[in-house]
DNA sequence: AAGTAATCGAGACGGTACGTCAAGTCTTCCT
DNA sequence: AGGAAGACTTGACGTACCGTCTCGATTACTT
């Protein structure tokens, strides 16, 4: 859809402030009314753009080695959030979620919840094959690993290189 | 300053979208021009409000026990970010930082950098008194602990109870 | 158009200083943006209001008697300028023309030039039917007669009664 | 006074819209408060500037020949109004007088009335020495001659060359 | 000569209006 | 019927001046 592309491009070229309904309409050669017919707001458009582009960025855990799965997953997560176009959309939506509870709700249901499932997958897999004990707090483990990545992306703005994510995994496994 | 209070109140009452220069001016009984004379934007006002209100929310580490220092610090951080008024300002600015590089730069210099110093303090203290070895990667350690807190606050929106922060500390110390 | 009426009314009620775009918009129950879409300035609005209202204030010369034509025309001119609503608009624009060359240019093309044609008409008619000789300087004659009327209206502010205009005509014809 | 000069210069350089109290203060290196201490408005300043500069522009009638007196006076009037700096101030005030009754009143008392006395002088002189009969309507005569000059200056914007003013005098004397 | 008042520059203040931008709603006209 | 076009009301933007108001710092006049 031209509208989604236009929104994406505007975000990349002019930042979030440049993503206006009018600019999207002008760039997509579409009437504003058409946009309002199909989407309720510009964040709605960005959510759809994110859904369309984010699919398939993450690979399923191989499921034979927790360390390997975690290292690969965290690297992918870091790269997705800090280097890809949908990652930029995702950051913009995370930002907007701080301002608007409705955006926050949708951000959680559309992005955070499924992403968290992917974050848990390596641990779930490890438990199921006995590499981790039955009672492991998988949620806590996932948050421990993933939290510092989001912290760098959203708070400090520092790069998130593989050395950093690998170090996180190493620390976790050394427990 | 009435302007800072007005901005704070508007943020609390109407959310970030309700924080407009006109609304601030009206509520603070001040002319718009006066606001523009002293601040460059509404985020500028919020930064100043944050600076004014955030002072003194954190206590210095006692410096005799790493576990205790960390537990207390993480609890304070979680409470500050998720339950206080300046915490709300902070979250709003973190959100805006995702949309605007200048806000991001100022957010880092005004909030993140000094806050990170406070986050590191327990570890630095522990190293200096020998509770942790000389070569300890203090930055990594701090990020590991505060990362999941910010993750809950900014991404998942889940509450951040003492049990959660304590568990993070326990996991760290169990290494 | 409600906008033109509003502008007219404001000029009559509050004077030229009361004719602001905001006041026009408020009184016409119209958004400022709508005004800016169709007019470039408040004088632009007044010009259009003048064009709309001024039409038909002057009767064509009967064309059988120079004295009668002149007397009637000067009385009409005096009444128009000093007693009618569009006359007030006209005076305001003449005033603004002293401050702004663009307004001056438009005032001349929109009002002065066609009005001068009407001023010349009695003389042209008199020449064509032989009441005045061929070589008569019609422009000079017209300026001689209307000049004192504008002088009273714009400079001295004295009333311009029929006795005055008739005396001007008598003097002219007595040549 | 630097303020009067500044107002004059601004009128010449930027037009009436450029004559603001702030601009005058800035250019005259004077505080706004100082201006408000001595003048009530920008037109007040212009009136004083006019009074200061206009003095001595007109020569008294020689008083021996009506035709010569009138020709010289009308030429001076035309030149004053259309070519001099105080003439520009005068035109600006005449314009503002169309918008503001207080300015109009002052314009009449400060400029029009004394000027009209000068306009009448040649006729008064001619009557007193018997060149014109006792009952001559001196006011009407003055308005007849002076009116077309103001008409050109304020309404049509045409130049007012000596040929034009001389022709007016010739027509008058030919009666 | 010192003390005191008037005057000055500088510029902050509460306001009004400016002209612009984008929001979201609506109507019209074309395919 | 759906979409492009675009007019509409609304409301916030950031700016320019308005006229009022403190501030020190000169001045210049008293005593």
C-alpha cells in the first residue's frame, strides 16, 4: 500500500514530526479522506507499516543450545531495533506510547506481547529439553537479557554491538 | 516558577498532548512571549521542570554492603520512574527523545548521564572497598540491573515492584 | 458573502483599527484560514466589499445639459463619499493608500480610474453634442470640479452640501 | 531631537508600517519609556516632526499681483506635498486621519487650518488692494484652486507639475 | 560637596493580532 | 460506490508590537 510506504519514507526522511496525514496523503497521491477511511490516526498507519515490515525479521531458535539461541536472538533484536527501518518505526511508536495510553496499549498488544514470546522461546525450548530446570522463571530471565538492549536503544542511544549482547548472555549462563 | 508548575500540572492532568505553550501560558497567567523569552520549546520547559523536581530523589549509597545498596537504589529508581510526577516528566521526555534528536541529546546529557553515575555508584563503592574485584566491568553491571527496570517502565508498562528489583539484584549477586 | 459584510460592519462600528482578520472571522462565523484562502489581506477584503457595494451608486449623465449633468454628478459624488457605507470603505482605502504603495496601485486601478471615467462623462457628452468645443481639456475640467470635493472629504473633513457642489459648477460654467 | 529624525527616516525608508515605537526607539538609541514620556503615539511624533520640518516652506505672497502670487503658491504647495520629506509625513498623517478621528482632528488644527490661511492669503491680499471685489468668496476660491492639487497627490497619485498648477490659475483668472 | 530628585537606557511583562500549519470533517465531482 | 480534490472549522504555533512596569546608572539641582 502506497500509504504505508509513504509513512515509512517520511519517518526515515523527516522524522516523526514529518509524518503528518497531509504529508502522507500528498506523497502517496491519495486524498486525506481515503486515509481517514482506512486508518484512525498516523500511529495507526505506523502500526500497520510495522506489522507489514517486521514479519520474518526473527529466526526461530534452533533449539539445541541455549547459549547459541540466546546469542543469535539478542543480536537479531539489537540489529532490528537500532538498524532497520521497521526498527525505527518501532522506536517512534515506543516514544509515542509514552504520550498516549491508547498507543501504549496497542504497542503492547501488537508488538511487545508477540516479541516477548519470541524472547522467551530460547528459554522455553531449553526447559523443554532439560537444559534448564523445570521451575525456571522464564519471564524474569528474558527480561534480564532483553532489558539492557532496550535500555541502550531507547534511553542511552548507545550502539548495541554483538560484543555487548554476547556479554549479557555470557553473564547469564555463568550463573 | 509558575510556568514550570503549570507545565507539570498539565502533563499530569491532560497528558503530553495537553502541554501546549498556550495552555501553559494561560494556566500560569503569563504571556506567551514571556515563555518564548526564557524557553525555546515545551520540552525545554519540561527539562527544567525535571531538573527542579528530580533533585534529591535518590539517596547516596551507604557504602558498606553491595546487596543493600543495590536493592535500595533499584527500588528508588523504579519508584521514581513509575510513581512520581518528575518520573512522568522523565518518561514523557524519553518518549519525545525517540522523535527528536535534539531532545535525545539533551535527555542524555541532562538526565541519563548523571543518573547513570548514580547507578554505577554502588558498584564503584564496592570495588573501592574490595567487595568486588578491581577489573569489574561496572558499566555492564549497572546496565544489566537498570535495563530491565527501564524495559518495564518504557516498553511493557508493567509495574516494577520491589520483588522484581530485588530478584534482579539476587540474580546478579548469585553469579 | 458574510466576510465582506462583517468587514463593512466592523469598519462602520469600530473604525479601521477594528477591522482585523480575527474580528472579521469571529463576526462572520468563519475560520481565519478560510479568509486567508480567499483574500490576501484586510484591504483586499475591503476592496472586494467596495466593488460589491459601490456598483450602481452613480447614474449615467442624462446627456442633454452640461450644467444639469454636472450638478447631479457632483451631488452624487459628495453624497457617496461622505454619507454612504461604501464611501466610508473608500475613504479608509484612500487613507491606507497613503501608507502602502500596493494598496495605492489597487485603489487607483479599482476605484480611481473607473470613477474618473464617470467624472469625465458629462464633459465628453457635452463635447460630442457640441455644447463644449472640440479641443476642451476634459481631464483638467473634471479634476477642477471633483478636486475640491475630495479635498473637503479627505483633508478638511467639512461637509460637502449641494450648495457647495452647485457653486463649483456655477463657477465652472461662468467661465 | 533624535526621535523625530528617526521617525522621519523610518517613514522614508520603510513606509508608515515601518514607523513603530520600537523601531524609532531602536534607531534613536532611546528607551521606549522615554518616547512614551514625551509623546502619546507615533502619530504624535509625526505631527511634531511635521511641525518642525514644515516651517518656512512657504513664502509670503508678494502682494502686488494675484496671478503671480497664486502661481507661486500653488507650485510651492505641489512641490511640498509631493516631493519633500515633510510632505511625505503630511501625506501619511492625512492617510491616518481617514482611520482615526483623533488624528483627523489634530491634522486639521495643526496642518489644515494654518495651511488654509496661507492658501487664502493671495486672495485676501488681492481683495484688500482692490484687485478682487469686496464680497469675493475667498474660501471657495481657495478650495477651487487647492482641491485639484490634493486630489492628484492623495487620490490619483499623478505628478503635479507647474503646468498643471499654472493651468488651474489661468482658468481661475479667466473667469 | 553631598544628597536628592528627575531622567535616562535597557528590557521584562501581560496582551492582541498576525499569518501559517495540520488536524479531522464535509462536500463535490469524476470514473 | 469509491476515490481524488480540496474547502471548511478548529486550535496551536511562533513572531511583532503594543503600552506598562521595574530596574540601576547618570545627570543636574538643591541645601
